[in-house]
C-alpha cells in the first residue's frame, strides 16, 4: 500500500502500475470535501516520490466516480473576501496540477457520475476511459458560479472553445457517446470492461504508443486559436448565452469572459484568471441564493427519506376525475412506473384524460425521449374505468374532481366504502380544508391532501396536507408516492389555501391595490418579469383562470378576512363577471390567439381599459421600486406568517414551496431568503411605508423581534 486514508487509497497492482481509488468512508458518494482534497495532495506527494511507478489509474470504489465538491462547505468558504477565495482556489488547484504533472502517464477510469470537481479531477489526468453507464459534466452555473478547479482551462484546450462553452454554460450531463464524440474522453466501454480498458490505455502510454506528454502540452499550453478566431468564438457565444441565461444569471457569460481572457495563457497563469473570476461569482447574491436553494432541496429530500420507513407500498394507484388534471396525474404516475386506474362518471371525461396522456407521450416520442413501444407500455399502465370495479386492489387514491366541497364529500365517502381499510385517500384540492373534507369519513386517519400544480407533468411541487386526524403512515405513504412520481413533496398543515395559495393571494392583493390606485397593469407585469418572475401578475391570473382565482380568493377572504377580503369590487371580480377568464376563454387582461405552432399567444386588448377604469380610484405613475415593494411585501409577510403559524415546519420548505409551486425567482432564493438579503430591519422599514394600505403590509411581531435582535431566517 502506497497510501491509505479515509477517502483515498493508493496501491501498486502490478509491476510499476498504481491505482488511486476514491472511497469516502461513511458516505454513499464520493465528493471533494476538505478531507478528500487534503488526502489527494498527500497521495500525490507519495506518488511523486515513490520509486518504480510507471503509470497511474484513477478510479472509484463507489457506484459514482465523484459527484462534485461538497456544497455544504461552500457557504463557509464563500463568506471570506474575494482575495481569500482566490487564494483558496489557487491552493486547491496546486493539487490538481500536481496530479497533471506526475512523472508518468495517468488515466481515469470513469465508472459513474463525474460532475463538477469530479470531472475536473478526470481532466487533470492524461487520458479518460468512460463507462457507457456513466455521465460527466460541469454543472456549476446552476449554483451561480463556474468551474474553479481548472475546468475552464483544461476543457477548453481539450475539446476546443465551442464545445467547452456549451458544456459549461448549458451545464448539462453528457453520456459516454457524446463525451467521446466531442473529445472529452478517449474511450467509452461497457462497465465490466472499464478497468481492463483503462489499463490497456495506460500500458500503451507507458510503451510510447500513446504520447501522453503531447497530450499534457496541449492541456497546459495556450488555446489553439488565432486572435480573430478567438474573438469570433467568444464574442458570438457571449451574445447568445446572455440571451439564453438572462440578466439575472451572470455566471454563464462570466465563464466565457474568463475563457476568452486566459485563451492566450499557459496553464498556471490561466488558472489564476479562472480563480479570480470564480471568486467574483462566488460573492454574488445569485450564487448565495442558488447554493442556498441546493441546500434547501437536500433538506427536503432528507425529510422525505426520513419518512420512508413509515410508508406503505403503492403498487396500484387510482385517480378520481379524469379530464386535464386527472389525465396529468395518470400520465405522471404511469410514466414513472406506478399503474393507475383513471375513473370518471362520463366517457367524455375518460377520453379527455387519455387524450391528455397521449398528447404528452407523443411529445416525448417526437423529441426522441422514448420510442413507440415505451409509449405503449406507459399507456398500458393507465386503466380507464367508469365504475369502482377494480378499486379493491388500490393502495392510494387521488381524488381530483371539481373544486366543490359537497361534490368532493360525496365522492370521498363513496370511494372509502369500496377500497381496503388500509387504502390511503388523498384529495387534490387547492383550497378546501382537509379537516372539513375529513369530517364525514369513517377513517380520517387514512386521509390527507395531495395538491398537484398545473400542468402536473411540468410543475415539480406536490403539497401533502396533514389534517388533524391524519396518521403518520398516510403522510409517509403519500410522500413516497409523490417521490415515485418524480415530484418534490412538502408536508404542510391544514389552513385555507395551505402554503402556496395562501402566500400567492397576498401577492395578487398587492396587484389588486396597484390597479385600484392607478397603476398600468402592463407596466406591473413588465416590472415583475424583470424582477425575475416567469410572468407578471396579470398574465399569471390569465393562466390560472379568473374563475379559479375568484373561487380561491373567496376561500382566502373567508379564512383571513383581516387582510384578504375586499369591501369594494376588485379587478378580478370585474373580469369574472364579464366572463373574461383568461386563456381558457381567450380573453382576460390580455386577449389570446393561436400562433403558427398552435400555442396561445397573448396580445394587447384595448377593450380592457374601460374595465380597469371602473375600479380605479385615481391614476398616477409608479416607480419600478414602488411596484416591486407593493407586490413583494405582502407575499413575504404571509410567508413569515405561514412559518410562525406552523403551516410549514422550516424556512427551507417555505422557500422551496414558492420556487417549485409558483415560480418565485430562483436567483433570489425564496421569500424568506429575500427578506434576509434586504435585512429584516430594512424589510420592516419598507413595509411600514405602506402601513396605511392595510394588514397585508403589517409585519408580524415575530418579524419585528427578529429585526431588533439582528436574526435571520438562514444563518
């Protein structure tokens, strides 16, 4: 044994050939934490001084290779100054450069996922042999940063500027075939042949059949582009990538600028440029928010995993009510492998549900994401039904009938009598109290809410709503089923609107007030879209549907009359009364017509002006700052209330619910992280400017206490 640590071992396996193996003790995956980096430095030093070593294979003892850097350490590392970050990066890079400079050829055997720092480790060796089951990539821009362990330098010199820009800025994962085609790896082989192939490449390098020194010179030298080619490659890419990423996500464009700047430099100088650019991005609020999101997501996954031992198995599901929503639930369940009965009282409903599933599957086939045979398999997992005949085999039922408490009550009591005593019943309600729906059930302990967001196949969030009598098994089973469907479940307690809609309607309240006070709704939409929302509030109301918004708003007003009821007619009331339901009626705040691809396109409708004027008390211009404050303050305060009221357990879950449920701008991290970014004291001062607008703008006492003590939602 040449080296034995807690993350890395090195041993000689045959004359002169050593194997460095990543195997981080106590963890299911390998990652670059402080321990692993320290041991890699020590192991490399041992290899440099070891007599008789003629070649090295780098591999992993786990199913993955290395998933990347340990992101839990980022916030502490990034808290330092830019100068400290640059110094840290340069110190880490010395380790990878030492691997690259070993006095013999090196090959990485990529047996599984190698992402971020994991793939940068692969790039530091002379050659790469990849299993056909593995994936590689540099996804750092998803965290608001870009590769910092030499990735921008080595990859650009290995595959060329164009491919490197695409790999780094698109942040996707590449399969072996693509990585080989683009020159990032040297061979792709079946998993069982990986080590033999890596050793074969290494022996060829040792024997001089492969020129590893020439490969090294290529990776450590300048990018092979003349000044004109360099300018064309990088300037064109900057414009395109800026358009794709948008102004709120600077890391992709900054990565291109860094690659352009170091293109004419050799490795060590180029790495200095990368380190400075990396540190600059690491200190942005975008990186802070996106890294926080990643950690929040990890927290959600851990909470879901902790519930697994209490969950029942869902081998057969059912959805009551077909149509668009029921069809979406059936599609998602069947797509992810859980057979589902889709029941409706009318054949027309069944036809609509199946049409929705077929439409979504056909799109997957057209995009090459599945073949016709796989599509047939998914459809065969959806069993249409006009009766309850097969419901004795069902483990979990999703009730998705109309949003009417009387209808839901009838349907839930009816199905409860026809399923097993241990079957879990769930309601896909967006607003109706779970405790209210449970009142007439014989087994309320087996009942909870399972609120999907529309469109089901696209929206990642599922709210799992706990009623007063809901058992832990019902919650755990529903969470497990949501995970099996590929969704992110968040467990919330019962209240009007639950978590997401309860927070969304104060946001709409801010919009109602702006329109009443004379704001131009199109200006409000544009300002909030620039702020980072996927669509402005007027457009969002058109997408949600004015009838849905009116119904949900009435529920909110009944539940929270102090801040969500209105004594006067609102613009939503007017739109509803005029039958302008939004996209579903082709008219709302905007008019809608089909484009060449058959998709609805919004256009300005001047006839709305008269409706707006009917509810306006005055007319004046609003600054962008005032629009943002009047829209965001109610949403943020209601999020605080949900946390204080115990509707949601943690700040992480509250923020993730908003990002996954209503498209809260990810680069801002969620409502509570947004308050943190402003400072709790400063947020309260902003809110107090609008105190005369009513209770929606009044911070809670708990928030004021936080402001006084200097506390944050995220430490």
